[in-house]
C-alpha cells in the first residue's frame, strides 16, 4: 500500500481517514469491510497478496455528513476554470449502461495525486466514440462532430446532443480565449476566428489521437480466462462501472490522448498517405500477383518469383537519389539498382537478367505500338467493337509503361499483358479487313 499511501498524503483528502472513503456509511458496510480485512490478513500471511489491490469509493462515502453536499454540486453552475464543467449535468446521468457517479471521473489513476480528476476520463466519453472523433471530419469543415463554431462566447454549459451520446463539440469543455496573445511570433486573436465562424479544428486539427480499438486480450489483464459469455456494451459498462469493484475506463479503452502535445506528435509523425495516395498502385498490382488472382481458361497465374520469396520493395530499391522535381531540397527517393540482385544471387546476375528482361519487354511493347500506329482509320470510321479492342490494347500497353520496371517487377505478368494487347490489336485488324471486304461487295 506504500505507493497509494504516499499519493494520499499529497492529496487534498490527506486529512480524511482511509476508512471514511473506502467504507460506505452504515454498520453493515463496516462489518463487511472488517471481514474483508481479515481475509486480506490471511492472504498476506500465506503470501498470496495481489500486487494489484482493488479498492472502491462509493457515492455515499462522498456525500456523508461533513463531506460533500449534493445540493451544492447541483446548484453550483458551470465551472470556468481550466475547463467548462458542471456537476449537475453529469451526476446520475446514464450513458451506455454507465450511471455517472463521483468515482467515475475522480480516480486514483494519476500517480502524483490519490483521488483527482484525470481529464483523460472526459475524452473517453466525449471523444472516444468514432462518430464523435474530431479528426473524422475534414479540416476546414464545420468542426468536431459537425458542430459549427459559436457566434459568441458560450454562456451556458453545452449538454445538448442530437443522438443521445456525449456532446463532442469543442465548446462543450473549452471557452475561446477572450484576449489576444502572441504565439511563436504571431498575434492570435480567437475573437476574430469566432466572428468569422471558423471551426476550431481548422487550426487545432489532430488535437485528439485516434482511439485504439478494444481487443479481447485486454480482458486478460483482470480475468484469468477472459469472458466466456459476451454481453452487449451497456451490460459490460454497467458490470464494470457499478459492480463490486469499479474498473477504470482506461483499463479497456486505454488513454485517448488529447491536447497540443498530441497535435505536435501527429505533425512530427505524419502519414505520407494523407497526401500521397496510391502512388505505387500499378507497381503493387504488377508485383503482388498472388494465387487468388482469377485467370481465364484455367491458366496458371503469373506469380513473381521474388514475391514467392517474400522479397519486399526495400530489398531492391537501395540507392538514394535526389528527387528530380525538387532539386536542392535534400529529398531523396530509393532507386532499384542491379547490384541489389547480387546480394542474394551470384555476382553479375542483376546486370545480366535486368538487361534481358527490359530489352525483350521494350521490343515487344514497341512491336504492338507499331501495329497500332499502322491502323490509319480514325475512330469515327470504325465500328464500336473495333474501337473497344484498340482502347483495351492501349490500356494494357499503358499499364506496362506506367509500371516503369519494364518487366523486372514481374516478367511473366508483364509479358502476358503485352501478349493480350497484341491479341486485341490483331483481332481489331481482322475486323477492319472484314469490314473492307464487305464494303467492296
């Protein structure tokens, strides 16, 4: 109990005896606590004391005579200290099977204080659900969960919710600063942004980390074999929040980080895919031809031997070169070089095989292109079937050209694409000849 005792000594409740909080009022509760205490003595004597002690504080203990008064909390109105908060709108509120009591928000999670509000608990309800997560909206749109910015400083605590869930607008908890201030050499005046109707997340985008999914393994933190019979969300919430021992929200939901530090982390660890989407889609589709690929007439799919050997892109793309579109910026891109092959194959294998693949692919590609160019008729002069065949042939040739490896990513598949393009061109030529014969008749 040493660590818990030390945090209690620093807490505002350090003058309140342990039993006054952890034992609810009444003789029955006192008797049950004494019996439980004797059991703990036996467990300790037998050296089977848990390293994770469990203790709860009931609402009756908080509201006992001489402590907190429920009437004062209900009539206190919204607090405007660090966060806009109102006890009356939370106490006894039922949400997803949870009846909010004092200990729902006031917990022992923070190591430096024994029984203090951990503001991460607010995020679990207000921003933890995917449909209430602020980053699921587009930057510059109306704002968190579709709520537009207020036209003026909010005068009352926002308890309205259109779908029965915890409100998720920024103004539920935060009040825009009333005075301008300087930040990083720039004068920031929130009153201007509020007047313009700008959403909070147009500047404070990424302020909340994406909630992590709850996985079954988390049950094993407390349960020996997990939960055998699954219940719905409301039953689970009711069991864990109103049961014999309260389970902190973070045990299942984890800590959903919220604040400027989270925004900074997202900026420093941004995902390239937010802007650069499907940059290598054609290369991937060429290389990752797996066994599930459907092939007509029962033919064998063209599987890259490198893919079967589980060779990833960085194994061949090993030489950093400057990006031609951004000279002087210091940015580089990894190019594939023949020497990469020699790491696994014999010396000189890369130069020999890559030249062979690319030369044959270029020649086949040019041959089909010349056949296409030899067709002198315009699309207006040809029937729809012939035009469609020629368009398919051009599309297949374009795939080979856009892949850029000229057969190296997947020689068999690249060859098959060109053969299919040639077959379509030959078929189109046959249709043209038949049309010419019919015209002569």
